[in-house]
C-alpha cells in the first residue's frame, strides 16, 4: 500500500491486517514481562475450573498486538512523531493460545494542531478473533509532522 498523506485520509476508511496466531510462547512472554503468574494465565488445571475453561492471556497483550500489527494501517506519508494516547480501551472477550487474530483499524478523526505544523489522527483499533468477534478495541492517537503544513485541510 502506498503511504497516505494527511489531506488524503478519509474519516471512516477501514484497514485490515494480516492474521496472527497466538502461541504458547506469547503467553509465557506475557507472564514473564508482567511478572503476573496468576493461575488463570499459568496453570492449565486451574484454568479448566474457570468459566473460560482454559488459560487466557493478560488483557494488555491485545494492546501490544494492536499497536504492532497496525503500524502501517495506513502507512502515513507524513512523518510520525509519536503516539498521543490510548482511550476507551475495552476487553470484550478473552485471548487464548491458538486464537488467530487480525486488527481492524478505522480512521475516526483528524485535525491540524494549533501551530499548523502537526496533525493528530485518531484510529479505532479492534482486535478480532477467528470467529469474527472484536475481543478488544479502543481509540489510539498518532501525531504526524505535516510534510506540507500550509496545504493541510
């Protein structure tokens, strides 16, 4: 896909990533990075007794997937300065080993900052499992430096 300039971004435009299957290694790394070895994550026999019936990944793992898998959804022609925040992130279902997920990104809004040299783009990101269910979603802001500040609309 060709990089998209700020002026060419359309509110409501939707992008879909490739799929990715969550692995046992993902779960182990999530436990190690967070230091959270709660039995719902680390003990298969315990997890069988829970409503999910199996181990689940830590909730924030979905945020990591969304951030990584949507890096180029779309690829911005204007240089990215960085993230401006994450809001309204909700957990609607579990992520488990063996799930295959993809990310859907929808352009929610865009605006030029008061100095006219930068812009904020907000995207709704959804982590969607193999059943087509959005298991996590929220709004992510990205700031770009406008390559052609005077022309921004």
